[in-house]
């Protein structure tokens, strides 16, 4: 509406003024404005400038003059954007190039005048810790080695759940390697081989996961995703088996990047750095021998925000938090979606269907997301919900998990047939996961028809398996909700679980 205050937009959570992080890296300078400081922060604006501050630090000891000019110009714009967006709290960090260059302090002083904010120049260990915290905040129960490849350095840290060991930093960033090796990948290979041979931390990664953080590694993974025809274009949580990562890395640093398929998917300024990033990844995988490489889109910035949360907030489940927020923003009745959780808990417990703790948390998230597509045309609610959930900026969930969430809500809208379902999406789900999604979708179809999506009904309409029968119990004044259409949906679910349907009214 004309004149409406966008700060009170219904599509935004009521978290107060937005917050911002400015990250001055060796290759890029980036501003991210977030909706607020939460367990699962949502960016409302994101912009980067590839200034290349660390381009000549190894050879000259200085930040290049043109890079400094470009970075300061970006910071002027970023400061103005923060003022425009009403940002009240801002954090500014700088990494390898600024801490290593002789003129780094001069640049930081100029940058602080522009940003009107103190800039924290992170030590290598601080950068490693924040990067690892980013992985902890964004991936469910990580266990392995976090590697954050920037333009100036490589940080390595061992993580196990919420436990983070002391990290190390190495001058093996893509720009640093290009500089020290005089743009020779062959020379860079010797530098990387020698540096990583002396890192015992890597050998602790055997059989575990290597978590790859950093823009150039993400660009590398994006190429792999396109070349393999992967059906889900979500970078966070993308998994590459170790052998494939090794072979693909070798391919990339041995050919001209312009010869690679779908190279246009990579920013032109990043393309010359792909070979160096691939070289580092090859040696990391060769030495660490992980079972897989997992891409994390979260790193230092998100780790910084995570570190600012209370201990109670940090230990919240990032996926459930994100699902709760989307439930508040998009559902007809957020409380109804909350009621679906104990309602399906009771059904699953009585049904005898085996369910792991991981499957249980995914089911809870699916309940919270079950009604986010209600505003769409009825013919497209399933498809729209599937696309939103499959591609949402969720954290703490892998790709098969987000596929389960998308399928469960898809089946809740379209019914139990998968004729309309893309085979590319289905291939990400195991037979067990597909079956569980269909059962949950069928249960949700019963719940929504019984309750008209309104709160207060489901606690009085339990769905349970008793003495071999699937019973929907409609108590008291809710008995009048019984009907033929509702019974037909109950019967569909009963067929899936091999039970006789019964609708009890009392």
C-alpha cells in the first residue's frame, strides 16, 4: 500500500532493526545485512566486490593501490546501504591480506573512517575459529576438518559437534599462491605440497568429512554440480565423494579453465583462481583421505554471529529454528503447525513404524512447514511448496533431508501419487525416505481436513493405532467434524501402514 512502513512488513520477523557484517577479505569485500541476530539468520541484502586486496602481498608486501581504491569505494557504498536499511548494529572484520601487508594498518584506518566502525583484523587462529563456528552453526553435528580457503590464506580446524580444536593458518590462499608462484600452477603445486606435508592436523581427517569453506571452492563445486547434472542447485551441504573430489580437482588445475563445461557459471574474476583452489583441494584430500567433501556456504561471517548468541541459543537446532520462522511468516495458523508435532508424535509412537532421531527431527520440521504454500492456487500448492522447501536457505539439514521435507509437504497437497513429481528430485531420496514422506504426507492430509487448518482441534482428535486398527478419535463437540471425505483420507493412510481405518466419535 502507498505510504506503508516497510519496516513493519508482514514478510519480516519482528526482530528489531537489521544487523550487518562487513567482511574485508583478501579477494572480496562483502556486505551482508541480516534480518536479525538469531540462530538461523536470514540475509536481506548481500553484495560483494572482488577487489583483490591480497593480489600482490606475497611478492611486494603491500596491498595494491588500485585494489585499495576499489575496496574503499565498495565500503563507502556499503556504509550508505547500511544507513539506508536502518542498520543499528554492525560488525566489521578483515582477514589475511590486511594483517600481512605493510600498509594494512593505513588501509584499516581509512576503512574505519568510512565505515564509522572499528574493524577487527583477525589473527589466523581467530579466523580459523570463526570459520569452524560457521560450519557448526550451519551443518548438523559436523565431524571432521574445516578448511576455509580465502584469497590470502587457508585455515584448518578440527570440529566434532560443538567442540572446536585450535586451528592453524597457512599462506595458501588462491591469490597468495598465484602471486608467490608467478602465476605458475606447476610452481604452486610444489609450494602446496611442501606446506601441507607438515600439517599433522590433516591426517586426523581420515575417514571423516572435509568441510570446504570459501568462494573459490564453492565455484569449483558449482562446476562439479553442473557437470554431473545434479538435480538440486543448493550449494550448502553439497556432497562430493572424496574420490570424485580428487579426480575433479586434478582435472581443473590441469586444463585451461575456459575449456571447462559451464565455466560461465563462475564469476570471470574467479576463473583464474580455480586452478589454485583445485590444487589445494587435491592435496588436502590426498593427505587427509576423508570419506567426502561437504560444501559449507557458511563461514567467518556466520561464525561471528553464532559466537554472539547466548549458549542457549547456540544449542538450538538450526533447522527447527528456520522452520519455525517460516511457519510464522507463511502459515495460516502457526499454532496449528506446532500442534501437528505432538499429534504426529503420538501416531508414530503407536504405529510401530521405526523412526531414528534424525528422521524424527525432520518430521517435526516438515510439520512446521506443512502449510507454507496455502496462498498458492490449489493446483500448484504442492509444486510451489516443494520448490520453496527444496531450495530454501535452511541450515543444519543435508540434501536428502531437505528432499524429505519437500516431498512430505508435496504429498500433503497433491495426494499420494508421484505422477507429478520430477524424477530428478525423487532420485535424492532413498526408498525408505520416500515411503516415510508419503506416510507423513497422508497423515497431514487427514489433519488438515479434520481441522480446517485451525488450532485447538488436533489435541482433541488423536490419531493412533490401537489393537491393529488406525483410529481417528473425534471427541466431544469435535465429533461433528466426521465425514465421508475425511474417512476416505484416513483410509488412504491406513492402507499405507497396513491397518484397518476406524473413525471414533464420542
